[in-house]
C-alpha cells in the first residue's frame, strides 16, 4: 500500500525538519475548507476547499489550508503537479513527519 506522503532527500537545519511531497485530492466548491483525512485506500489526502476551481482560487485556498494546518508559512507549500486537476502533488518544507501525521490523525471522518 502506498502512502499519501513521501519524504524527500532534504533536511533543514531548523529542528531537523524535512521536505515532503503529499498526494492530495482537492474538492473545490465545498461548504468549508478543511482537511477531510486520508482516502480509504491510503494513497492521497482529501481536502475540501471553499473556493471555485477558477483562476487559481482553489489552488490558493489549498495552499492556505495546508499551511494553516501544519503551522507553516504559505511560502513553504508549493503545488508541484496538478495545477488544473483535482489530483495534485504538493511539496511542503520545514515540517516534522510526526507533525504531518498528527494533523491528519486529529481529523475525524
């Protein structure tokens, strides 16, 4: 079974934080923006977005939701692939693996 995140080969000097790529499925036009949790198959993270998929609004909201949940700057979140797709690969830097897993563990389905 593949995971919804993968550690990259980079570690920052601050708190031994790392860089991760996340497989994300965005759900635009939702009633509110929130992390819904890991998919049943465990391959991606479902995130509801209270923004339409027009002019990059959903992508901006996705970056904001991830940054807020992980308590990092928006500049530390970058969409690598899937700008115009619901399925995206997002790069987050300056995060501990424990923090990444803990944010999703708090989410109740």
